[in-house]
C-alpha cells in the first residue's frame, strides 16, 4: 500500500513524515551529496516547499518502515521543479492545472530485492490513482539520467522536455521530464503484478481506520 498524506493530515502523521524526511536526508544529503539542501537538525532534509500545499505518497516495507516516498504538488502551486530547478535549466514549464509536480522521489538504498520492486510498483500505481483522484493527466519533474533510464527500462513513457543540465556538485546530468499518468495501459500492466487487496492508494479521507493503524505503529 501507499499512504497519501494531505496537508490537513500532516499533524496526524507527523511521526511518519519525520521518518520520510530522514530517508530523504539519507538519500539526497548523505548518499547523493546534493548541495544547498536544508537540514534543520542534521537528520532530516526539509525545504520551503514542504510547508506548502503539497501531498506525500509513502510506500512501506513489510515491517512497516518507510521504503520509498515522493512529494506531489499541483503544477500551478509553488514547487521546487517549476520555481527552482526549471529556471536554472532554462526550461519554461507549462504550469497547466492538469499536471502535478513530483519531486524528492527516493527509495531506501538498504532495501532491495522483490519486496523493494513491489513497493516501487505500488508507489507508481498510487501516483496514477492520485492523478485520477484529482483529475491530473500526468506529472512533471526533474530527474537524473540514471534514474530516468531505470524508469524507461521499467516501461514508463517519459518525455524529455529539457536538458541535459548538470547541477553544481552533481556527477551526472539531469533532465526535465513529463510522464503521462497511464500511457498504453501501463497501470494495467502494474496491477497484473500486484494484489489489489493489499496494494494501491490508501487515503485517510476515505478510510479513517488508517489513523488508528499508523498511530499504533508509531
């Protein structure tokens, strides 16, 4: 399952968000060594867009720990892709209301194997569910070349809109990308590999039992 945390539920799931911010620090600060990132306590990576109108999708390991995550924001709203990264790349982004912005997508590097693949597919299926829920046709973002290549090999129909551009301190170029929500039935292909009874978008607005479940896990 992938848990959707909306702005009005951040307090209720603050302990899980802290775990996610710690994962972002592990991946982007310690592993990838991105420059200019903010860490209020040296343990979590948090930027100014985390206090805006963004949502989070979080996937989980079998033991309940956060396995992967992504931040999603409506393209017209303040977001790191459109307001920070795209201007550096010279990319004039179409901030249309029918696209969402995806950023800070990460997975725990210490979690691998079949369960990690399932968690990734679950997260991607849930992104598509969010697009359906809010009426988005697809997503925009900036990705490193190696990560884009992985997603293309996995079957994602990615359109390159900007780049290559190497940000200061990076060892590889990045690209501005657009991803349609369900190209050529990609979502059906994912669901053929997943059990719908155990996976897919979990929204506390539709299932209040999630508050109890994750409170007990805290």
